[in-house]
């Protein structure tokens, strides 16, 4: 009897380990897609920024109005952010900040009504099943 129970326990732990590995791989893939998106966006925004800066500079020189260069300032901040997200250390700084929040400000992370329990999930599932059966009538 003990062998069967231990075998089942090993199976449960193996299944849990596989689920954790799968979730981590999915998280890594999502993060890779986010970085790839940032890099792709940077190509387009960088081209726009370059052309806009060139056009505004030419316009400012021709009309002798330095005010025409004003849009370059906020656009340069957006460009710097995108470069940091695509190739810089933004993700590392965000991870460090998240770890700091988890350690020193954990109360901000509490879910409304606490962690879901088996009972609360079943109650919700039963209510939806009951509602579905009423709607089908």
C-alpha cells in the first residue's frame, strides 16, 4: 500500500514540476515577444524620429524659428525609452523594482477578498452552471 501511495505522490510532484516548467517557459516566451515588439517598434519610431527631426530642423533654419524644434524634446524622451526597452537595462531595473515591492510593499499585492479558494471557485462555477441552465430553458 505504501509503494502505491509513494508512487502517486511522486507522480503528483512530477506533474507539478512539469506545470511549473511550462508556466516559466510561457512567461519567458511572453517576455521575449515583448522585447521583440519593442525592437520592431523602435525601427519604425526611430525612422519617424529621424525624419521628423530632420524636417523640423530644416524648417527651423529656413524660417529662423527655433520654436519649431520644440517637438523634438518630447519625441527624444520616447525614443530613449524605446531604446532602453529594446536594448538597455529597462527589464532588469523593472525586475529589481518588482522584487523590492514584493519584499517591502507586499500589502499592495493583496488580492481583493484574498486568495481564491476551492470553495469560492466551486461556488462561482455552480452559479454560472445554474445561470446557464436557466437561460437554456
